[in-house]
C-alpha cells in the first residue's frame, strides 16, 4: 500500500504539468487578452483626446515599438512553450507572477482570499457530514415512514434549487422584507469596533444565508448515497446473521452495516477538498463575498492570466491531494481493501 501512495504522489507533478500547459496555451490563443485590451484602451484615449491621430499609418493609437514593449510586458513576445517553461521556473521558485489588474504578486492576491474561503468551506464540509450521515441512517432505518417521506421532499426541493438562486430568494425575504440579516459581505464595516461577542454575532449573521446555500446542494447527494448503501447492507446476509445470533439491531447498524456504507462517502470526500477553498463563485457573487471562487471568475473575465494560472494550479493540486486522501479513507474504512 505504501508503494501505491508513493506512485500516486509521484503522478502529481506530471498531472499538474498537463493541466497547466493546456490552460496556459488557451490563455495565449483566445482573443480579447490583455494585449488587445491595452490596444483598445489606447485607441479610445487617443480618439477622445486627439481625434483621428494615428501613428505610422497603421490605424492604431500606439506604435510598433510600443506594441513590442506591451508584448514583452505581458510575456507574449516568446513562443508558447518557451513562455510556459519560464512560468514554470518562476513557480518552482515560489513566484506565481504579478496580477495585471491589482499590480500585486499573485500569491498575495490569492492569500488574501484564503481565510474567507477556508472559513466557509470548512464549516460547510463539517456541517454537511455531521448532518447528512445521521440523517441517512435515520432514513434507512425508517424507510417509507412519514419521517423518510418528509425529509426526502425537503431534500429534493433543496437539490432542485441552485444555490445562487436560493441565495437571491433568502436575501429578498430575510434581508429586504424582514430585515433580519445583512444583504451581503463577510462582515460589517463596523466589525473592528465591536466587542468579541458582537463580532461573533456579526459573523454569524453574515454567514447564515451563504452557508445554507453552500450546503443545500450536497445534502441530497450525501444523504441518499448513504441511505441507499446502508439499506443494501442491512439486507445483506452478514447483518441478518448477526441479528439472528443475538446482536442488537442498533449495534448491527452502527458497527457492521454503517462502516461498509461509509465506503462511497469516503470515495467522494476528496472531491470536496477543492470546495474547501474554491467554494462557489456564483454564491460569492450573490452575497458579495470576496473569496477564492469569485477571484477565479473575475480573473477570467478581466483576462488576468497570472491569477488564472495561479488559481488553476492551486485548485488542481488540491483536487489531486483530495483524491489521495479519499483512497486513504477508503482503506481505513474497509480493511479488506489493499492498494497494489
């Protein structure tokens, strides 16, 4: 098993190279990049300032020398592979480049969003599994009872409504109509002036609606996945044999059937590690939360390619590490599994 995980760890660098080189090539090919925007802005400024003034008869507001300087500034003066190797060398030295929009190092831009995304991601992850696992057990044991039916209706209603749409509805009702909760933001502007208890209440009020939107989508997946596998294990021969030998039904469920039912939950756990930081850019946009997901969206819209590459690199690394953690959890839950 040790050799298996060592191989998985050794596969991380080539996978990251494959992912980043594809994204890097796309950023160089797609139109509307920072170079085109700089030319457009120069043309707009020239048209508004000096009318129809053009240089060298090229129909542009900047000269060829200035255009070459812009290409060198944005790194577009070299072939794609050469530019990629230059970027990779900087990454190995801990330099992700500088943001075109913020004029700051990419790592500083990303690092400022980490605490917010980790806060929402960690709480969402803990609450989802803390609620869905007991609920899945209850639904499996009380199958086709009013409790199972009512919870299924609520779960599927929540699953059918996208998180960002639910966020708009919650904001309209609780913030605009009832005025119970703030409309958005991570904390209020007067957060630093409040006492410790006041800061806790302020953070709780701002977090209530976004956390509901984050969790509502994963509730159906985790709960029903556990319920279905637990029902299959409860109908298996080994559980019936344990009950026939005098093992209490509660102990048969919790110590025998539940452990085997947690295998698919452990398999999908690694995919949720990315959400720990990535979050949902649509939910962050609705509630005006300046997190990692919204940073990735705005960097794509603004053609801020160094930030795009930084977010893709970190998200891919987290996903690969999460998949390895999933394999470890599966091996811990099911001792029969031996990775070769």
